[in-house]
C-alpha cells in the first residue's frame, strides 16, 4: 500500500540561495580546485532524493536453529500453514509426530517489522498471537494513508541536480544591458587582458565623501559563456564526487602521515649498495668510537632484543661492542666481545651477543658458521632458524645520518639514496607544472625526522620521480632515485622537532619549448606567499610530464598543514638567497665559472675553491681544499678517474709538508709502493744510513733502529753502532740482524747460521723446533723431548731474577728447557718464605703474548702455587705491569696453561700474593703471537708541524721523549690563539694505532685542551681523516690515554674545534705497530 513522489523538473529558482552561491563559486577545473570541491561535497553531500515511495510495510520473519531438523521444505509448509491460520477463519493445519530413539535439539523464533500507519495500532498488531489479531491488522491498514512512511527512495548525484538551464536565471534578454558583465561596454585591463566594468562607490577622504570607480571583473561576458562555465563547474563537481565515493574524504590541506619501520628510508641501499665510507661506514669508521645504526633483516625473531626487522645503535669502545635500541638507555652490561669480536682484525660485530662478520665492501652483516656457533651459546632458540641464518646476510650497517656524513663530499653524496617510507597517492593530489610559469606547492610541516615531497608522472614508476628530502641535516633533491642536488645551509633545513612547524615551498616548471625542468626550494614566510629560495636546480633533459604530487614520511611521523597549489607566476615576491641570484626572472646559483654548483663561505663569494663539483678538473690544495680548473697546469696530468690532476711523473713531500712534482726521486728517496710517490729511504728501510742503531736511533719503520742484515755491518753494538765484530755481534747486549736459521733445516750444535751459532729454527714456520739430532721439525721428537728446543718459547735461556733464592733453587732453572717436576732433578726454582715472592724473565724485547705455560713441582708442595698471578709489561718491576687475568689456581694439572691474548710486554713475571709464601717453579714457557702487532711509541722523534707558533713552542717538543708538564721544562708546544688550531705528526708510514697518550700542561692553562679531537689517517689534512672517538676531555689530569682500536694511518692530528683556541701539548705518544 502506498504512493510515489517524483522530483523531476527542477529550475534554478528551486535551489536555495546559499546552495546556488556556493556552486557558483566552485572552480571550473578539478585539479586546481579539488579542495574547494571536496569542501562543497562535505557540506552538501554527494546525492539528493530523486523519488520516493510512501506507505506502509508489514514484514514477518521466522527462523529456526537445530542440531537435527526437518527439511527446508517441511519447515516452509509448517510455517505457511501457521501464518494462514492467522489471516483466514477456515484455515487449519495438523501434523502427526512420532517419537523414536533419535534425539535432536531445535529452537525457533518469530519477529515482526511494521513501518508506517498508526504506531499505537502497530504496537498491538505486533502481538500477532492474540485472538483478535485480524481485527487490529485491518485497523492498521486503514491508518496507513493517514500516517505514510517512505519505504523506498531513489537517489541522484548533485551533478545531475545541477544539470540545469542556467539561462533561466535571467528572465529577460540581457544582451543589450547597459552595464554589467553582459553589456557591450566592458573594459579590458592592460597586462592581464581581463574584462571588467566600473561601479561608482562612495569613499571617505579626509572630511568629505567622494565617488570613485571600483573594478568588477567578469569571467563570462555573455549568457552563453555563463552557461558553459556552469557546465564546466558541474563536470568538475561530477569528477569530485566520483573521487570522493572511491577514496573517501582525502585531506588536501591538513593531514598526518605515519612513519615507517626502522631503516625504511635507506632500504634501497641494501640493493643499490655504494662505496665504503660513503653509503655505509668503512671498518675503520665502524670501530672509531662513533655511533652507527644496525638494521636487522631476518625471517624470524631471534630474541626480544633482536626481532626480524629491529633497529639498534651500535658503538665500539674499549674492545667491546655495545648495542641499544633507539630511545633506550646505554647499559654497560650490553657490551660484548664474544666470538673474537673484540679483536678488530677479525672484522666481527657483536650486537646483544649475536656475532656477525662485517663485509666492508657492501656494509652488510653476515652470520658465518663460526659466528652462529658462538651465538648459540647466548640465544637458545637460534637453532630453530639455523638454515635461514648460517652464511646469510642478516642485516646492514649505516651512518646514523648518511646525508649528514656525506654532505661535505660531492663524490660521497652521489652514492646516497634515501626515499620516503610511506607515500599516499590520490587523484586529489594533481599538479600541472607544464602550464606557463609552472606551479608552486606551499605547505607548513613539522616532524622529528625527515619530510619528503614527491612529484611524479607515473607514481608507480619511481624513475619518473623527483623527490625532495628535507631534514635537519640538509636538503637533498633526487631524480629517479639518484641524488642530483644537495643544500647544506642551516637556514634551509627542517627544525627536526615534531611540535615545531615551519612553512616551505617547492616550485616546479616544465618548459616544453626549451625542454627543461626548473625546480626551486625555499622557506616560506608567515603568510606563505613570500619566501627565501635556497636551492635551484635546472634539469636540461626532456621533461618527464609531472602530473601528481604527494607527501611522504621517513621513519618518523609528519604533520602537514595548509598545503595548497598556486601558480608559479605568483611567486614574484620571493628572494634569492643561499648563494643564488636573480637572472632573467629566475634564481640561479652565483658560482665561479669552473663550478658545477657551489657553497659560498660568505655572501657574494665566488671562489674556485667553493665548488660542489668541478666543471672540468680538480686539484688538491696544500691546505686541504679543492680547487677547480679548466685544465691541468704544467707538470700535472689528468688522473685515471678523469676529474683530478696529479703530478705528471712523481710527487714528493718537501720540508714544509707541501706536495711537489719531480721527474725523479732524489738520492735520499726511493719510489714508494704506490709507484708515484717518492718516500725517504728511512721510511722504506728499518735501518739508517749513518750506521747508528738501537733505541736512541729509530727509523720511521723501526724502533729501535736496526742494521742492514745483508750489509757488511749487520750487528748492533750496545753503544748503538752497526758493525761485524764480536763487540757488535756476539757480546752481551749485542743484536745480530742476520738470519738465525738455515735454509736446509739444520739446527743445533755443529750447525751455524749467519746470525746464530748454533743455528735456530724459524718459530713462525711449520718447523719451529730443533731435535737432538739437529733437524728442524714440529713432531713430539722435535718439540717435546728433554733435549728438544722449541723456538716458539721465547723465554728459554733468557735472563731471569727472583726476589730471593733458597735451597740452590736459582731463577734460571725455570728457563733451562728441563721440565722435570721433581726438585731432585735440578730443574725447579725456590725462594725463601716471604711476602709476595716473585720470579721474572726478561724476553729481551717486547712481544705480543699468546700464552704462558707453567710446570709446577709434583714431588711435594704443589699447593704452594695457589693462588698465583702473572704480570706482563715493559716495566722490570712485576707489580707495575698489568695482570694476565686474576688469581690462577694450579690444581692437579701439570703443566698449567694461562691464555694472555692481546697483552704485550718485555717482562713476564709470576707473583704470589699474600704473606709467608714460597715460590717454586720447575719451568716457565712463554709463547708469543708472532702474527700479532706489537705496539710501541712510533711518534718519537718523527716529523711534526702545527698551524702556528713554531718559533716559541715548536711542534717537535711533543715527540722529544720529555713528558715534563711544566712550560719551564722546555717540553711543551704552543700555538697562537686562533680558530681550530691543530698539531700533526708524520709517522712515515701507515701504522695500526692502538692508543694515543696525551700529556697536558699543568703549571697553568690545563683546561685549554678541552675539548680536543684526534684524527688518524693517510691524508695530510686533518678533516679528511676519521676521528678517533668524538670530543675528548682531559680535565686537570696530567696525561690521558685515548683508545683508537687499531685505526690505521700515517698521520696523527690533535685538533681543537672552535674559535679563539690555543693548543699546547707537552708530549704525544702514538702507540702503533
């Protein structure tokens, strides 16, 4: 029962005035007016009711649930008969049911839906089990015409509603109007060519009122044009409705973007890769004490600390690796050195105890078989995913900010790639930069991390992208995922805070005539219509046809406000800054002609040393800067890389540390290993050319200085002269540098070598032991018998001493090669009963010690040795040297082996802590690590230079061996008060640097040194070399030891960062090997 209402014929007069005004103000183009169109849709909706059916509705539902039930057909018959009885007096239904053994459960329900009619009657009808149901139902039917309700409605879109003849707004012919937009008396504005007419208005001027003409602009000049404009607005609205129905309300001006997972910004580097030290840290970078990021990439979680895609910060310090999650506190208990990761030669990293091998060429972390075996001791469930871990890439290492790390190096910047983690594309985000003047995107944004803005022709195809990365480290522009421009000006960067908003603008213009694309970036003002341009980029390749734009987030959330597109011609009030000038209406970089982009150090500066890249060639200056030139100067040629100039023949470092080009090396130099550099002969060889040797006469590669073993003077005398007499070669304190072993493997008495009689065996070879019958080998018959000599044991036969001697137990017995554990065998030492007894062997020179083996007395008193300490170092007094481990127990084992890795020293001592102790040793063997580096002060007496002050406090004082910390002692250097003063020592060759010891001035001014940096590397320029750690502070200490974890370098710098600093050093010791 019901009737229908139709809304077919609609005229403009039927629309409300507010609705019509809002429609008339809509743009004619969806792309340029999507925000206004969406606002209109949100206000008025997308559809209107086109027609509707009114009346009443009676719907009855019956449902049944059962574990075992009658068939659907049976249920229908039963229900139909039941309801027929409600409406017909003669209707009847009966059913006979029989019981059986089967059991079932069922439940049924009935509900009624009534719409329209008198609701009071409808409430009674709803109780259809009453006996008078038929009467009340009839009464409800009669009430429906009085109380109808819409039952069905048919909708139409607002664009259909507005498909009107808008000419009906004008009931008469307006073509002959005397004024207004449809008159024939319209005026044309010069310049813009816009049509307008004047309207007289009254204005106040002083004390009187005058009449002035006010311009009224006309978008349409005829009724036909007006109708065409309305049709365009309607079509724009139609497209807006379609987009809205598909995507929902899209924020066009203000919105929030979630950040991505850890490492997502640099995920593409995982595949693209890059050079070590650029896209990822080199090994020396990684162990320099700075903080780096590890991004794990696993198929499954390993532990609560290492999930499959977790991010962690990692620091290597004091021989251990410490990992902690972003935002978490640094804890010392998370420091690890397991699996050999504490030895930097192994290139292993341990994060939360999970050991990985670093692949320096790619920056990736690989879990080798050995790594996994060690990690299994820490992670119990690692064996569950072993096949997915062993020999697999499990993560990568990055700089905390690759962009910030590389910003000073144009070559490094070209390797950087950071892309947005999350980008949301929409039909609402469209732009047309090919229109004359281009388009500008204005917005206000805030983020703790990076803000990305992307322009694209085909969003899915990243080769059609331009994307801008705005961070607090700098601003980078990429094309097709390749970095093309970088701006490091601090004023151009983001604020790096999630609560601090800043206005930005990006203008892009595609010039189809010149086939170029112009991009400008800058910081807007408060009203966002003015701003400062900091970056300009001209892409001279064919425009890619940009149609879409969007914002993207990095690893952190971003907030965008007031985002809008305006025409590029509206940016005339922008100012060029950041090294840009206005040329032909555009901001361009104001650089030296040889520069391809520049970073001026001061306003208006256009030097050839301020270039980002060179147009042709570059030359490295003596002060460490790079100069761009059109061609290589005389005496130089283009390097194989085609972009730098090098010496045409050979290069040499003069006395002022300046690089000079030469055609041949002088007599004092020889061509180095690189084939192009002249190195002093004292750098290449371990001996001098004045026949001096020993600790007081060092060379850049040997301390103490040696003698040429192939010359006529192969031995060094105790007084420091090379010669070949007995006073040089065989006396106590003499050193013979000739080989001590023969090429025919003969050894022992009766077999002499050039440098030893009897001949020895090479301890670093596969035949280190001499058998009783005079042959070198490695079997038990060569190494383990009583008359065998194992030359790997550097303690045998060396000088010894102990605190006292009793029962004829001389200290030399412990290094006589006799390991008999019975005192009667004449092999064991013996001291008096005393406090802290000790025994010591002098190895003759410093060794890197691997292990110490002790043979205890077994005929009695074996427990006397509990507890014992081993001390190793270069001090003759045992207690002044560090311990190898703590308190050791002899137990029942014999011999006792104590591992002492990474310790070094000339003296090895056994000491019993406590009172009333007796020390008895039957043999002590010391085995060094022949392949390990032995560290010594390699800076002593080397060439030095400082930035100023050589006349008063010369730089050489810091390596003269005098550690007096008072200025009056004549041991301290002194520079002028200046910006960034620095001191440098040239070690003569590349060393592994273990630590640098700094001796500070103490008679005054000790605080001048804080803070200071140490740079180590092969460049003669401090800033071109990596830091050893960060900022160091010595405070009031007389000296400080800075661990550098075996960084490699020829030059060591001490530099004070900042203005108005004075550098004074009383001694610098570089412990290298």
